[in-house]
């Protein structure tokens, strides 16, 4: 559901190889200039390792650019000869003062000078992004740079001094506390250098100001999203840049040495977790001491019963929403780990107070290629992805915290592991829908359940190298920002940062039926709507750019409300609405006009939480405002203001999602596990939602927040004649929970009360679409008023479509699913139609018989010095698979009725040809028994349509001759089909059957059929067919006698029908030598040649005339 677009923006600390002269901070990190660290004092203590003070609380909230340095307790005296015991210990070895106790600062502000330049050309080693995404930091071997995300500018640079580098080593890794208050740099000599960040919420480093702008008006309604809508001091700012550049201060705090060596580490909200080498252990250092004054705790790996004894921990990741960590060990295994809290130890006497972690192994390699390298948690879908040594990514489903983590699916690389190189980084998008993997030689993205979305392995290496586009041929680290619309990338041995923009389906942010049935893509600053639904058949499936309507979101809305979190289109495709951090804006596709709030206060007063949908021209938004939860109705015809809200419906709990159903119903699902049913009705001259029922799912749905999609299915008689207030008693409810599609069916218990029977009907579901939710679905050649029961069953109006990552599955009639589950909950579900698709499907165009999707394409040209991504439309004709499904189930009548509904499509014959071709290929190889063969059923279906003869001939052209015998075993003799084609006037089709007759050796050299067809083509002046027939007859023997004989017979037949001799003159055959070689005779020329031309040789060697 994510596709890269355009070319990335590039950012770097230095713009050339020459040293940059600017203002920055040189940090000595507690070391006096030109001094070495006192290594003896780093590891010798008389009273054991001291408790390090990581950060003073009073320093955390300071906003002074250079806050005063608090006094530090003196270092305990050292005892020469006594060394620290061989147990993992972490010692605070450097403080905010030098070893001599002087009060000189450990960092120095240096103006640009010859000895104080920022090192140029150093490659970036690591990248980390804060939890909120408002800033990120990168390190090189000697520097750390802090960037603001929007606008993307450098806020601070820390250059480590030569003394610090000699003492502690160069930078190798970067840690960032999630709230971005503390930065930790890991060095090559086993030290952790900590820095603190202070910021002033009101101060700005740079803000444009225009003194005279009284005559400038603000336009709130515009055809475009350009900067003309902004106030003069904002015209230089882009999306998300309204807050300006914040003023921050980064200062050195202390250095921590890990005696046992650092294997890996991670910064969490409350503590710093370090995995050590010798001995293998896990150290936890709290940012602030606990109530007992303790700040460190340690657990040896050898004492963790759930871990192997002789392993070390090579990587640690943590997911805050699931409160779950993943550990990758040196033996290639992966573990799901939880921290044991102090409260758990107190409440449960079985817990050992010395135990810090509990975990379960969920990935054990069977071979070297399965060894785990990276791991990452997807909280939205309860998945854990494990990157392996061979480049593949194995995904597991985390069902509970007790170790029940079974395999789910595997992400396969589009290239070999040798071509991709080792896996370097792994990251899920914030919404969990996309997985980004960086490799030594490129990168790839997948959808959540394994569909390949895009990759860079097909890049031209020579063009990439000449353009210095390292982001295409190797990624060391990547992080998502901007609500998953952008990805930050750092490449191998490069000093640049690339910011790649991605477009995503609107379904990821707002799961409603219109977003499923109408393809809408959302990028960082625009919305793209596919508008081929009402165009002619062949036009709607073309890749022309005009099929996309591009609307740039107004810059005055993006300025402070970026990123866009929710996009929704109306059922008829006329309107689009977007919602960012706060407020909303809506757009008319026909007029090209946006409407935004004219009052910033009204815009910032609420935020959309729970989604949006359209009812006719009315936008329904689930909002949270001043700790209240509401449904608000906005008219597209009115201005966006607080006073113009059509209606506000108070809700007792936060809203999970809203979705339209049928023609006038609205379903609202809330966090208190209640589903509300509203009906839109006119009240006092305006439209309002009237609540007519509700359903409680307590004890059925365990976690309402995990519900992604929702719809219900009503019986036909209830939809037409039933009381809307009773819909809740008859509706079967579909829930999409994580990746499971759950069906809840109503029934009555022994006491006559309503209860629901639950059944999971599909797993690994990325999206589902019930065609009953699509408004105004009228199939071709059917009347909406006169619709028979049989036609209803085979029209796909009741179909249920499910995309499971690798294939699209369809139940042609969802009523069969309901009947199967209502009779017996454990009964096997009815079979589905399976459609493997080589692109990501976005919507089903039921009336056109196609599945629509997009596919990214990397464009590299030698006339431009950059590469860029664009996406093209892809389609898949679903008719052949569903027709075959009916024929295999021995339902020829249903197949015929379905085919008749699509027979006016321009590509209908092609669909039947695909069906015939696939069935023929399979039965040629499998040779089924006649009673089990599907081919005769397919041919019987084809015979019901006028394109029948053409389809058979087209199929023979694209199959091997050995398949013809199998095909014509169930067909009338080719002679009969030839005669029927002549009678219909399909001369080219008759020519195809003529080839079949000659191949089967049922005709003589110059047969009567050839002569008749030749003569008929001459009469109708089909000269292309005459040429092909002549080439075919000439290719039958080298002497040319066959062609000569045929032409004589044709001349006789034509003379009987016409006295036109000019035609016969043009068709005269040149004489040939006795040995079979020919001389080309050219009229009006005395030049001849005894050698055949290439065209003549190819003509004589042709085996297919048509």
C-alpha cells in the first residue's frame, strides 16, 4: 500500500569536500585538551563500582542555551593494584569537570578557524529519529549532528576533540531516548558518551518577517495549494514548517565505561539497556535513581534459564505499544522478551527478585541461512519480523506474552541473496502496513503480509554510479517520518541523508468502503484520485496520466497540520476530505476548489479521531474536541466554520471507526465495545443521523483498538421491507481485527436473548471488500428493478473479496458463507476463487470485470542526472477465474449467466480466450478422465457467444501444435468450423482453421478450401489476407507448384464471378527454374538477380499464414 514517488531530497552537513567554516561546538567529553584518560581510575575502585548519575532532574527541563554546570561529587579515591572483579560493571568515569577538579567546561565554542573546522566527507554511521518524529540525529566517526525534521535544518553540531577520540575511540553507534532529551554515543573503545538536549518552546532561530503587508489578503478558497494562501511571513515555509526552527542546546553530560565490553545497547524511556560481551550479561542503567537510590541492575545471560548458556546478545529492539522487546543472539535465534517489573516481583513470590527479564524463543534456525540478523515488532498487526542471513524476512504472529508466537508468512526478495547482499536495517511504517528493508546493495519494501511493493535492485549500476545516487545501491539505516509518508535513508560510505517520499492508499488511514471501491492515493502534500470508472472500457485500463486527478493540498493547511493522517473520498468520487494533526479540509473534484477553516482557532479546536465519510454532499467526521467525542456534519456547500456545523452528535466514548452502510446507514464503533447504528434522515429541513440501534460486543471483541475494518450484512428482505431499528437483530457483522477477518452471526440463546457466534473466516488479511457495501452497483445488461433470484446469485453483487498478501480470494456469494457457519460453526467454509496477482490490488471494478492496482517504476535516463520513481496502472481481468470456478463446481448455468452480464465489454472475448488457454494447458499435461475434464465445459460455455470461432483460433495461435489434438477432441471437425467461419464472413478466422486443416493433414496441397478462401478474399479485396495466403502456399514446398496450382484454380473461380482481368495480371506468379531456385522479375527493370532476398527466404519458411 506504499509506493515511492519522485526523487528524494538530499541533505548533508557539508556541501563539498573542503572543510566547512562555521560555528559549532567542540566537545572534549570530560577530557582536558591534549590529555589522555586515566585508565587506571576508570577500572579500579576501592569500594566497587559507583552508582552513576545519568542526568540531573533540574537539568532536564532547563531552557538556557548554556545552563550552569551543577557540582559533581568527587571521584572516590583509587587503590592501585585492586582491579574491578570480572563481572559486568558499568562505571561513570568522566563528569562535567576535568580530572584535576578544575571547573573548566568540557566543551568549547569555536568560531570558524583553520583548526576548528567541521570534518568534511566523513560518512554517516548511524541515524536515529525521536518518537514524535520532530527531530533526528546522525553521527559520523567524530561528530554528532541534530536535525529538525520540518523544516529539515541542522540545529546543533557536536565535534569531538582529538583528546576525546584518543581516549574513548571513534563513534560507532547512536542511541536516542524516545523523548529526545538524551543522546548516547557508543565508541569503539567501549564507552558511552551522553549528551543532553535543552530547548525553549518559544524561541526561534530564524523567522522571516515582512514589515509592510497590510494590502495582502489571505485566500482561503483556492484552485491550488500554492503559497499564495499564506500570510507573507509564511510564504517561505513548506508543509509542517509553520512552527519555525526551534532553538536548542546540546551539551556534554558524562562518559560511561562498560568494563565487559559493549555488544549492543538501546535507550528506553526509563533506562539504558546494555548487552555486554565478556561475560555475556544485560545491564540496566536507570536515567534517575529509584526510590532506594539504586541506579543499575545486572543479570548474567548464563543465569537466564530461557536462554542458551554460551551465547551473547547481538541486537535488542523494543516496541512501546506492545511493551515487548526482541533479542537476537549470536547463535541465530530470536527471542520475545519482557522486563520484569518490581511490582510483579512483589506480587508473585515465585519471581526471583534478581531476575530482570523473561522471554521465549520463537525463531530457531534450521540452517545457516536461517540465522536471525535483525528483528522488529509490528504492534498494529501483532507481528514480529525476523531478518535472516539469506536476506529473507520471516514473520511471526505474537498471539500472547506466554510464548505463543507461531510463524505467519515470509517476505521473499525479488533477487538472489548474492545480488542483495546482507540485511542492514529493518523498519515497519508507523501504521504497520509497510516493511522497509535495507541491504548492502539496495532496498525493498513489502506490504504487511508479504506483497512486494517496490525495490531498487533493478537500478542501472552505471547510471547510479555516475549520478552518485548511493540511496539506490546500498542502505545502512532507514527511519520513517511524517506519518509514514517519508523515509530517511543513509547509504554506505556517504555523508548525505536522503529523504524519499512515498504515496500510500487512503485505506491505510481511513478504512471505509468508498476508499476501497475508488482508488485514492495520498502523498505528503497531495491527493491523487483515479477517475477511470466512468470512462470507456479500454481507456479505463490504460496507463495514461490523465486518468489521475491530482489535487495539491492547500499549503495554509499543511503549514501547521502536516502530516495528513486521514483521507476519504465520496462514494460517487466527487468529493475528497483530508485531516491532519488538527482540523480538516475538503475538496471538490469537479470544481477543483478546496475549503479550509478561515479561523485558525476553529481549525485547532478539534482533531479527527475515528475517521471520516461522505453522505451525499455532507462530510461526517469523528472528532475529539475538549475531551469530548463527537460526530460532526459539515456541508460541502457551506464555508468551514464552527458556526456552520450542520449537526453535532455527542458520543459517550472515543470512536474507533465510522463506516457508511447501504444507502442511508452509518455504523459507529467506539472504544467501549459498542456498535451504534445511525440512519440519515431529514429533520427540520436538514439531514441528521438518528440512532436506531446498538450492539454490545463485550466478551466477543477483546480489544476494540485492534479493529481496522467493520461492515455488516443484512438479509435481503430486511434491507427492502424491514424496520431499520431491527437491523441489529438480523445483521451479520464482519470485523477486521489485526489480520483476521471475523464473522459474527446473530442467534438466540435458550433464554431468547440475542447472542453472536464467532468464526474467523480468513487470516493474513490486508483488506476485504463486501460488494454489498458498494452503492449503485448495476451490472451490465441488467435492470435494477427486474432482477431475478438466479441472476442475483451469479452477479457478484453478494461477493466478498479478501486480499491475503499474495493472492486475492473471492466468495462469489457471501450467503453461502453465512449458511455454512450458521448451520454448524465448525463446518468447513465454502471454497473461494483464488487469483494470484503480480501487483498490489487497490480496488475492484465490478462493472468492468477487472482488479485495479498500481506498480512503481524506477526511471533512469542518461540525459538527466537523477533517478526518480513513478507508478503506472495495472489491471487484472478476474472474469476467467470466476467462470472457471463455476465450471469446476459443475455450475454451467451460473457461469453462463455471469458471462452474459459482461458480454458487451470490449475485452470480453479476450477474457474467454484466457480461460480456454489456461484450462487447455493444464489438461494437456494432466490428461484427466473425460468425466473429470473441464475443457468440454469451457467449450460449451464459449459456444453460447458469437466470438466462439475467433476465440478457438486465437487460442490455437498461442499454443503448441501438440495441444491442438486435445482441444479438437471436444470440438466439431475443423472442416465444419471452417465452413461456418466462411458463412459468417469471418475470412481471417477461416484462414486460421485452414492452417489447422493442413496441420492435421486433412487437405491436399492446393485444396478446395484454400482456393475458395483465396477467391473470397479477392472478391472482398482483403489484400492482407491474400498476401498471407500466398506466403502460406509458397511455404508448403520449395518448387512453388502448390502456389502455382492454387493460383490457377483461383483464376478459374474468379473468372467465373468477374470479368476483371486487371486483378489477375497483378496476381500472376513468376516462373521458377527447374531446380527450384527463383529469379525475381521486376517490371520496368532490366536488372535481375539469381539470389533470393531475405524477405523471400523468410516468406518461404513461414509456417503460420495468419
